């Protein structure tokens, strides 16, 4: 059992932290949130050059053969600067599935350019009625010639507005709630019959609502085995939940540190407000929750690589609950302790607050993870 | 970072599980199958069994009688003890004064005291609080005055938990009242059974048991060689010991036992045609607490991992105490809620009315209100975090 960073990991963390400090402070995000795309392709290309987009992929897939923890460490540092480039949708969601399920040709065509920072990707799985259930899919793919035609609607597709390719989850057989019969297809962002409606988010990032009206793809665009997409998708969403915990840790840490600094600096009644015991105790509790979040974030990042499904889900759900519960304690109290200026747009704390709230609601919220956790076989046994 | 389980660890878990199964005497097994509410004699019986096996102090260094296990193995061992519902050992020697002596004791003190802490031949208790020195511990007044090679002790200690079972007491005494109150305190060990002038008087807690005592000192004579650390240096000792105490005081293992018990109670409580364990509300409450406990457990492992590479537990162990005791109380509240009408029962309720697994729950539920108070109240822990970690200004 070992929680220390390796030398390579420490170097990685330092270099990402330096990038955020020098090249991507919060002011960069403030400018980007007013643009149509919401993120910067030149910066994305640099991330490709740095190797950050390929860190988790095997070397034979053009990556660097790292562990998920390495990516989590990158995400955490990026969270401290509210970096908006689409790592979670491109690398964790779509990239993860391409690496796991793709043929050599598919990887070369879609994964390699993304790893190099030349393209970005998205995964379209959620639908209006599906909430967090990946199997609840009404979008259909029907055989058309040797290929397929996709029809349906997808909501909250992260980076769906800008992605060069979008992995679309569609039903190739069965009823809308069946576990079997789900398939993934690689759809070009500019495919005929695909309508992309850009949706601005609370956190200043973008997603898309997709309408697919008989979008035709060739047989070579089926990703993985027909009808067997649910299990790999579920694993990918677990990894995405772990990624949300990792990025969220950056925002939580930032909110916590900024609040403590403010308590020392802000004076009322002729003394720094941090000398008041009521506020000191609040800050102490924020510290406890921040450290608990750090513990489970590490746990989730390690568990993301587990083959054992139940173990992986138990740990990641525990972490996602802590991100929501403990993270909420930190973000809510950060705004409270800043007082009135905490709710001004001019102050950065509100931006961290909003991004964190978005991450808490992605890939299963607290209630969903609690429900999943108590449904795992181990919960009911004495082990 | 690595949390992977090696084949060696899997084999180790199997070995520990089998050994506990074989080593646990029948009377303890019977209690383990019930609520797991043990008395002092049963605790010591189990202590001696663990000692004979060489497994009584996994957290100690190997050269003074520890097991030499890394934290991975210690963690597995702890998990198996929880699983077996075996008695928990008195922490005052093994978890508190023992580690302090290892850190600060003279070679003579180590040789004199450590082996008997290990063997269970000598049981320890703690003399910190006084009637007028609770959270403001540094204002303690029990006097230690030098007389030849001895100290003469006069004063009163309170909350000396299980002093009636103890052979020795470690205590904080005032040796200088002239300067800053923290600078005039000395850490002293006293033979509580055989020193004339020491009187122990247990009293009942709301849990219905005599867990606490008051201890009086009237011209009690103790050799100066029983001082740990320098004269007037007791506050440093006290803080170091509290940090050791807090890594265990969060009660993570205890909370796991309570959750385990809560699930058993829920499964054995009929509701309609099924059991209470099928109730979604109850399941959600247990799940949330279990998941939160997992977060804290990881934090504890991080702290222990840091300690293993030589960093002594610091003020961050306050989080373990703060969050751990709150979870512990919540787990007992959950058990009480699961019991429904049975929560009306008490220590002397007959087994026909109160099933064996529910025996003692109400008592512990009451007693454990102390968890957020003892070891430095949780408000004091927040003060420690605010001042020592966050460096917030003083008023």
C-alpha cells in the first residue's frame, strides 16, 4: 500500500501546475467562456504535444501506457485553473471506448489524431428520458445496405458541439430498457442528417443536443461487437466518474485555499474575520472534507483500472458521493464565508462553484451512486 | 500509488482468518455471535491470546515486540478482527503510552514497561483531565513536588477511564506554576495499585457501566525515574501522545463493527413478509454511512502510510478523530433505529425480550456520546486544525 507519487508522476504534476499558472490562469477561461467553441484548439494541440491526451492509452495505441491515476493527476491540476479543453469527453469517454473496442484501423483513424491534439471527440449516450441509466436508449440503428442508419435524439453531449467525431450509442435490437442490443457507432461531426444544437452550460462550458435523422454510417463505423456496448460503456462511465472526482478535487482545493486566505485578509470589527471561532470551525470542517475528497479521489483513480466490476463500482461510487457531499460542503461554505462578493461574477469563486456542481451531476449524482452501491452483492453479505 | 492486493496478502488474510477462528475461546465466540459486548476479563483473555501469538501490537516496531507488518498487512489484520467481532483491546498501553515510550522513553523505561504492556501483565489508564481542566487541559493543577529522588503527587484526576482495572497510570502533573501554563507540566508514570495515597473511585456513566473513574492523589510518592521526557516538558509529550491516540480514536474499526451489526439486525428484523433490510430508506442510510466510512478509512491509510516512512502523526490526525467519532455515533444511532421497539431495552432486559445481537446496543449508544468529547472534544480538534494547520489568526 503506497500513496506516494512516483518521480515521473511528480514531474507530470509539476509541469501541469506550471502550465496552469503561466498559460492558463482563470482569466483565460473567462475569455473562452464568451466564445462559440468554449475552448482553444491551439492549446489542445499543445496538450497533444505534451502527451497529456495519450497518457492513459497503451503504447501500441499511440499512447504512453500510463495508469488512470496519471490522467487523474493531470485533471486535478487543470481543475485548479478551470481549464476548459475537453479532456473528459475526448480522452476519458470517447478515447477510452475507442482504445478498448476499436479495430487497428479505427484507432488509427480516430484515436491517434485525438492523442496528437489534432481532433477532439465526444460520446453521445444520454437521452431526455434516460437520466443516468446507460441502458435506457431509444435512439435506433437500422441496417441500411452494408451499413447502418441512426435516428434519435441525444442530450448533454459534452463537447458534442465541436467534436470531429462523436460516438453514438444506439439500439440495434431489443426494447428501450434492455441490457442487450446496444451498439456504438463512430459518426462524423458534419455527417448528413446530424443536427447539432450548441447548448451553453452553467459552468461556461458547452455541450450539444443532437438530432439524428437517418444518419448513415458504413459497417466500418460500428465500434466493438454489435449489441454488446453496455458493459464497456458502463466501465467507461465509471472511469468518467473517477475523472470528475479528479478534476473536482482541483476546484475543491482551490475554493478551500482561497477561502482560508480570505479569512486572514478580510477585516471586520477591526480584526481579521478568520479570528472568529465560528468561522474557524467552519474552515476546519472544510479542511476535513477537502482531505476526505482527496482520499477518495485517489481511491477512485486507482479503482478505475480494476477489472473486478463490483470492487470498481463500490470504490468509485463512494468517491462520487464524497465529491457531492463533501465537495458541496466546501463550495457552499466558500461562498458563504466570502460573503456578498462570493456571489458576484467578477469573483472567481463562483466559477469554481459552478464547475464543481456540474461535475457532481455528471456520470451519476450522489443519490444514483448510493442506490447503485446498496444494490451491489457485497453490500448484503457479511464480507 | 499502489493499492493492489498481492497473492501474499491473500494468503495472509486466509492465515489470519483461520487463526482467529481456531484461537477464539468458546465463551468469546458466543459473545461475538451476539452483540459483541465484552467485559474487562474477556478483553484481557483475548489480549493474552494475541500476545502468545505475537500479534498483539502490529503498530509497534518489530524490535520492541511489533509484528514488522507493513500497513497493508496491518490493515488486513484489522479487517479480520472486525469481521470476527473479537474483543477490542484496551488502548491505553498499546496505542497510547507504549508508542510514546518507544518515541521518548529512556532505555530503562522501555525495558521496564514495554514487555508488560505487550503481555497484558500490566494494564494502563490515563490521568489527564481534572475537574477544572477539561478542554483547557493545560490549566491542570495536580502538583508534583520534588523530594529527594521522588515526586510527591497531590491533586485529583477525573475521567480516568477503567482506572479500576489498571495497574499503572500515566499522568500530567504541574511542576512549575510560575510561567506560561503549558511550560510547567511534567509527564509521569505511577503505580496506581501499589502506591500509598492513590484512591480510585469508579462512577456510572449514562451507558449504565462504570467506565469512568475519579482518581485522588494524596502525598503519593513516585520515583523521578518515572518521568517521561524532560521536567516541565510534559506538554510536548501530551501532544505527541494525543496524536498517537487520535489515529486510533476515530474508531474506524468500531464503526465497521456497528455497521456490520446494523445489517445483521436489519436482516433479522421481520417487516411484513420480508425483513427491514429490504427497506430502501434503511439501506440508503447504511450505504451512505458505509461509503463515508470508506472515505475516512482511506484518509487513515494515507496517514499511516506517511507514519510508516517516519513522519509521526501530526495535527491532520485531528480529522480522523473529528469525522470518525461523528460516524461512530451515527452508526449506533442507526442500530438503535433499526431495533425499533427493542431500543427500549436495557442492560438487564431478559433475552426473551431483547435478542442477543441487540444486547448492549442501547448502552453503547449512550456511552458513545462521549466519543465526540473525549480525547480532546471535537470543538478542540477544530481549534487545533484552525490554528496549527490553517494558521488562522487568534482573536
